[in-house]
C-alpha cells in the first residue's frame, strides 16, 4: 500500500517474478489503514463497534435502575469505550468525527 494525499498512487513491488497487489486499505492489528492516509473508515468502524456494544448492554445495564451508577461506568468503560477508542492514540480526527464519537458516549446518559 502506498499512502498519498488522494490515495491514487500505486507501487509496483516484485517478489521474485510475481508482482504483489497494491491495496487501497489494509487492516493491521485491528486498525484499518487506507491509501489516502485518512482515518474516516476506521472511525466509522469504531463508532459502529461502540454503538453495537452499547446496544448489547443497554437493556440489562444502562436502563436498569437497580444497577449502581459506578457499576454502569465500569461496564461502559470495559464494554463500550474500549471498542470505541481502540487504536485512537494514532488517529487525528476532525471536529465532525470527534462529535460522532462523543454521541456514542452521550447515549449512555
């Protein structure tokens, strides 16, 4: 994969007599890297993963009035935020993407 501003550059890499495929996106350790160098696709995946996790615990935990707020916070951190923010220390985001990620966290309140 070659990273360029528009994601259109390609490299010709040979391994012996075989040309290796140049891909547009590549998943490495659970994080998707794209040839345009942007994080939009990965952020969409993280938002979806966080939303799915939140949906799976919402009935049993989030909206259950018998579950202590402290317990809800611990479960949220472990089940939702960990999926939402996985790999986040290497991203740079726009205000729009950051707002979309915060929406998932606000949904628990």
